């Protein structure tokens, strides 16, 4: 089993985009689409449409050109934060289970009968006819065609969503998250066919609970901990390659992004930190008071996008603030916009999404 399908686009807590989003004509005008309840997902743009989940249990499809609603599908409970696209289907999760919805018809093509505990943050991973989902103490692999569970692996508390690197499923076990440092925190390399352990690496100085971010050559996996540790591991062996620490307050985890040879780690009010992905040496950092940094960040065309009420564009090379977008209504807390070269669609703090053209 190889790396993630190239027809998959993932929009998740790591803030990265993967895959081949279809180009479409630029929207002719800005628009706002309101919903009965607040958005709970980062919008996903695909094939001339915007997909977003809300607290009212619905996944919505919105026409990118007009902002008009195309369909709303009830998935049984509040939609979790991360959506994934693969081969004409949007995948997501709710406490009622993991679901897949046909982007053209709105038909539910995949669903699980198992309720999800500790849901909300992680994004399903889709590859070669299988779907992998981590939630609470369970990491499960499903057959997409049948919906059957292939294997199920349990531990103290799985961290962020996994990813695939050369036939290995990389994921963190956050351990006892009520005890920091956690003596049971581990990084796992699993066989995606049956969930068996290929390697594991113990971590005792922090609880690495972020989603995994892979280097461009997929040889390094990077995780971020609750209390300021960022560490990189060999994806083939699990050997720790480097670690870097930051003194910080609180235990909300920033989600790392790998781009242009750097690992970018947003830590909210504690700032943004950039490390060389190979060596771990710090390249630059920004104080959290300089921009309204949240805990998620996205890379696009040489810029970093972060948001906290307003939207900020930073230079990847050195973190210089390039542009500030003061938005009204403001950006919803903890959610990133979907950003394209000439426009972005952001979830607002007032139960809507809004398309705004970017000024260069």
C-alpha cells in the first residue's frame, strides 16, 4: 500500500491542501450564505462548489459563483472539523459516525454504524479503497465499498489524524492527556493492511497530540506536543531525528505545516515558529502579539495564511507580515478559510460563510 491517493484533497487541522483541485472560473462577485447554525468545518472548494458542515447536522454544498445553496444533507449530528475529498465524494465525521456524500447528488454513499467518541477535530484519511479514522481511544480502518470495519486498534488516546508514508501509517498515541508529561506518549508506524505495529517510539517529555505533518519526500514525520515540543521522526524506523522546544502557556496544540523546507508551528498567543525540516534549527519566529495567530495555518503561493477574527498573510521565508484582511463579520474562532489565489471563503462568527476577493 503506497502513499495517499493523488485524487484526494484534504482540508484538515494541519492546514494543508493535497491533491488536484479543479480550476474554475473566478467568482464574479463577493457573496454571503447564511445557515441556521454556525459552521463547524473549514470550507472545502472543489469543482466549482464550496462544501461546509454546520452545527445543525447538515453538510452544505454552495455554488462558488453565486453563493446559492445546492443541497443540504443531514448526517445525524454536528459535523466534525475536517473534510476530505476523494473520487467524487466528500468524507467527514460526526458523533453519529463517519460519512461519505456524493458531491453531485448529495447521496450518502458511505456510512458507519459505530458512534464516535471524542470526535470533532480529526479528518478521515482515504487511500486505495480504505478509510482510516482516529477518535478517542480508537483507530479504525474501513472498507469504503462495503462500509465494513477491516481492523480496529485501541490505545490510551490517539492524537491527530494519521497519514501514509511509503506503506506505513504514521500516528501518535497521546497517552494519558491528564498527566503531562505522559509516560505513555508514543509515535507509531503501523501496517495499514492490518494495523500491526511496524515500529513505535516512546516520548516522555510531552504529549505529542497533533496531526502528523510529512516532509516533501515523506521520510520525516513531524508532531507537536501540548506544552511546546516539536519533534521529527524517521517514517521508516521511528528514530527521532530532532526536537525543538518553546516555553508556552496553556495546552492547546498547534497543527504543523511543512512547506518550502520549513516546519511551521502556530501556537496561538505564543506565536508562530519555523524550523528547518531536516535539522530542526529555528529559522524565524513571530511573537503572538504581532498578529492574531490561532492554532492553524495554511500555505499558499509563498504565503502563510492564519486567522483570528482577521485574516493575515505572512511570508513563508521569514514570517514578515504582508497583508491584513479586516473582515466583517469576523472569522469564526478556530476555523481557517479556504484560500485560493484570487479569493477566499471563510466561516464567519455569525452562522454564515463569505466569499471575499483577495487584493494583491
